C-alpha cells in the first residue's frame, strides 16, 4: 500500500520530490516487516532479525541478506558469526550436527565459537555482535 501512495504522491510533483517520497517509502518498508517485535524493535530503534524461538537449540539459522549466522549452542545462549567461509569467502549453507557448513570445499565450523572443525579453512568464522532482548534478536 505504501508503494501505491508513494506513486500517487510523486505523480505530478517535481522529480526531486518524487525521489524523496520513494526513498522515504523504502526506509519505511523494513519497519513494517519487523512488526513481529510487537514494539520491541520500534522502542530500541533496531530491526529485529529473529525471535529466539526461530533459532533451534543445538543448531542455528542463516541470514543471507545480513551475511550472518545465529546459533543457539545451549538453551538460551545465542551466538552470531559471519556467514562468509574464511577459506575462500563462500556463503555457508547449513547448520547441522553442531556445525556451520560451507558447501564449496567442505569446511565446518563449531556453532559454539565459530572455530574450524574441518578444513580447508584454517581461521574461525568472525564473531558478530547481537543483542537478545526478551524474545527478539537484533544486531548490536
């Protein structure tokens, strides 16, 4: 609906104003998609990536757009790592059996600390900062 209103608001107005309306609508789109935070994201100004219930205990979830993997090694403990394999930069594609796995050359990393379980990677996945507030997980 915002796109329709933006299109109407921009119609007949100078190009510069139409561009501003489009950029305003684009900045509002993510806010609408994070409505699952029931106000949590709006209060803190941070966009919720996930609910804690979305991250399986002993596993994790990959967020391709953010190039991030969030894991829950033990109940209530959440960790985040870069999703780019340290071997050649491929994106990891699954979290299973206590590891974060890269499809390109078979590297595996521990969900607990990102350290290498199986190469050819020799460096751990870089840890990223997240914040758990209630049942919402956001970038810190």
